[in-house]
C-alpha cells in the first residue's frame, strides 16, 4: 500500500498546482467595451397557470397536458455599466406551442372523461408567435481564466402576433388570450471567452404578470370561459448567446 502513496501524493500535487495556474486569456479586453452587440438562438417550453372558477354553473376542466418545444431568436445590445453590472436589451421573436385539453368535471371533485362535443376539437392547439422586448440587468462574477458565471433578471414585454380579435368560425377554439403581457424573467449562465467571440449558454424562467384570458366567450359554449377565473403564462428558456 505504501508504494502507491508517494505517486498518488505527487499526482494530487500536480493536479492542484495545474488548477491554480492562470491560463492565457482569450479576448482580454472584451469586458472593457462600453457597448457591444450579438445574437441569440434558443429553445423554449411554454405552459399556462390556470385558476379555475369552481362557482361556475357549467364547469369545464381545462389544463395543458403536453409541454411542447419552441424556438426563438433575438439581437443583443449590451451596455457596460460597471465592472460587474451590464444592461441588456434583447429584442426578438419566439415561437411556441401549447395544447389545451378539456375535461368533464366528475362528481367526486376531479377531472373525468374528455369533453365530447361534435363541433369542438380536443386538444385545442394554441401556438403563440411573440414579439419580445426584454430589458435585463446582468450581474457578472469575477472572471476565472476564460469563464465568468452570471445572473440575469428583468422585465419582458411580449406581444402575441397570432392573437385573434374575434373567434374564427373554422377553428375549434373556445377561448381567446390577450395579445400583450409583461413577464418577470430571471436566470443564470456562464460566459465562455473563445478565441474570436464570447459564447454563453443560459437558462431562464419567465413568469407572466397579467391575466391573459379574455372575457368574451364563443356561443353556444360559454362554459369554456366562465369555468376559468385566471390564466397566467410561464416560459422556460435555454438560450445560446453569441457576442
């Protein structure tokens, strides 16, 4: 056992010293720029928080049963405010998908069978196409070699270009959402300084602040709207920044 102790000790010493050695920095003056630009590509998953109105006379249970992937792109404008703080504006567009299922409400207080109506589709596919206008503050830790973790948070105004002002007679939709909403967004990521550009994977969560369901219902089934008291939007994003 003793004959292995010395090699293991020297190996541990070499690894420890190597971890503490400062490697040459890529893009050493990048963080000194007052203003820089870039672009973002990413994926998202959109969900809905539905508060049900149990006092409705004709109750229909609605829920998003499947979370489907979406896609988004944006342009980065980054303003350096201090050594650790940046202000970022990332206008862009995002596409997503939600499948809203309707259920009958059983007598024991839970969802029962799927609603069966000859003129209603189930599930109802809701595919928003958002114009995004996020304004974020970014707090960066101290740079270690070519890595720099950070936190990000702020507000995002989203406008759904696919939102309809009235019900389409050819569709099976029985609820409509308001086109505009404000989101509180927060997340984290790591800046990776490569040879010619900076690359940053980032995970972010967005929470809608408004009740986005409209009060107007589609005859002859108003219960699809009256069964719901409030709907808020939630989005989880995996973004890749190139700056």
